[in-house]
């Protein structure tokens, strides 16, 4: 059974920094905080409202993840949306509407999470353990929001060792008082993510009685897994290793024997946004299957395989991951290959994969490989036994540390393609996002997104803090 998400929250901030008149409005569908946090049932509804916001198109309903693959080198974006093509060609402007909405929705998740964190202790009838758990779930979702914001709106750690500006940290309950925060550094944002996830891991359960909730609500394993990804991005290899091991030590995660696990809520899933035919993040402009399916199957045909990704899959014959494809006419009117990971373009019931067990093993293997100047035996076992064997490939011999790292990065690309990882995996490895385009070079101004112009216009704290090149 799918995990249902409901929106029952207090003041909804349509934008982090709108005008005061807008911020004082209470949406008709929302309840006041006094009513929401007055019973266990409505308090749980408020928490589920945070999950519901995370489910939306501009958070984990596909748009940022599709952007992560086509701003990288896995997808040949052939769609006609001008605002998305700007990002594809690294020529975006600060008034880009998709970027503005992404910013708004991420801060909606953050604002709603803050409300739960600060109000949950006032709820009569909730046990101390339940209050602690609900706050921990909200902290996990807040950490996920800040992680994704920092990845898109800040240069990666490798550019300036994290001293560059990222996004404003808003950690207080919104009581109607208008504040104008400035951008924090990437290191500060990452430190807050670490704090949120560490505190969350201490209070979250290992699992839930319902399988969909075990995979679709925050757990100890999910918090540790997201930490392992963050530490990998920061090149803190020992911490990445430790966090990955803490995930796997929960005892409920394992790599699937084949590739039939998508949307299955299996041991392959660490944290997955739950969707159904009547409860999903699709809007009129897209969704996972809409982007990744041709028109004949109900999609838009915007995001087929890039030739570079095809070359990666076909470099070794018999790669079973290359079987996860369909052919059809794309938005440009030409035949292309599309992923079959998200087949339901009619009802958009495909789950949104956030963290998979395979990624955790890849995080662990890479962290081990980076820490050892000679090829690490455990990392080689993960590479060959966990990853390549399932793909139908023979074991790969590696003679040097760099050869092992390179082999792991290739497998990471082929395993996680179309799930939003391409852009950040290239940037954290100091690689260009696209060959043949100088604007896509590592550290390039438009490899990251602009701070939306509306936010700068309405927030004095952001003025003078626009990203270079916008």
C-alpha cells in the first residue's frame, strides 16, 4: 500500500521572501497552528504535509532530478521549454521561472519542517518518543532540502573548499515576523545538514510496520545514507565510509538480484518518495515518466539517452542495465532511446528514488578506494560482486588506486543514470558537465543556478549576493 501524504500545515510561505502582505495570508486549505498541533492525528498530518511538499514536481517530483541528468552528460534534452533549454545550454538568466519555483518549493519544505520541529512538543497526547521521532523526520526532510538547494545554487566544495556562498539558512519557526537573511557559506549549510541528520539518526526508527513507510518515511538508515553522500561530496572519505557502514548495519538493506525493483519498496530502497495514481508530484508540465517516455507511451519525449551514455553502456557487451530502455520518437521528432525506469506516463505512479542501497555500496567502495593508495580489496569486491555481477559483466581487474576509482565512477554513472546524480558526480570530480561547451567547464558560472531575481528584489539581505555571471 502506498504511503499517503496529506497537507495540513500552518502558514504557507509561497516564497521565502515575498511581500509582507502575501506572507500574512493564511491559505484557505490550511489550519492554524493552534488547531494543527492540538492532537496527535493533526500533528501527524502536519508532518505528512512536509512529505507531501517534498513529493511535488519542483522538489522530488522529477524536475530537479531531470535537470541533474541533462545538465550532466546522461541526457540529451530535446524539449521545447525555453526556461529548461536555457539551463541545458548554460545560458540561463536570473528571471528563469523554473528556477524561481524550485527555490520557492524548497523553502516551503524547509518552512513546514521548521513548524513541525518547533511545535511538536506542544502536542497533547503524543509520547516523548513520538515527539522526538516526528521532529527527527522533519529534520531529515529539512536536510534533504538544504542539500539539494546547495547542490544547485552553490559551486561545489571542490571550487573554494566550501567558503563560497550557498543559500540562506532559515531555521526558525515563522511567526509572521519578516526577516531578510543573507546567504550562508556552503560550509555553514553543510554543517547544518550534518547536525540535522546526526540528530535525526539518533531519534528515527530503524523501520516501520508498513513496508511502504519503511521505504517512504525517514529512518536511521536513510539519515546515515544521506550523510554518506554529503561526506563523499566533501571528500571526507573516512566519514563517508562510516556513514555508509552505519546504513548497511541496520540490516534491512541489500542490493536487489536484478533490475525489477523500481517502485517496489524492497531492500534496494533506502528512501523513496511514494507516489500512486492519485497521489503524485506531477503537474501539467511534467513528471518522471512524462520526461522519460516518448509521446506514443504518454510522455513528452524530452529527455532521451545522450550518445555519451549509450557509449558508456555499450563499451562492454552484455550490460543488463542497457536493457532498461525503450525506443520511440522524441520531442524533436527523431527516434531516440529512453529509460524504462519510470514507465507510467499515464498515471505517474512511479516512485521517486532518493537513496538506493546500490548508491550506499558505491559510496562505501569509493570512500575505501580514496583512502588507500593500493587498490582496496573490499572496494574491489563491491565493484565486482555487488555491481558488475548483477549487470552481467565479468570481474574487472584494477592495478592502481586511480584505476579502481575510475571503474567505480563508471559503474556509478551506469547504475544511477536518470535518477539525478550526473551533474554533481561530474562537478565533485572536477569534470566539465558537457564536452564542447566552454560554459559547462568545472567552476563555470552557469553550471550553477542563479538566485531568483524576485528573491533579490524582495530581500535586502540577498542584494549584492547574486551568483557570478548572472
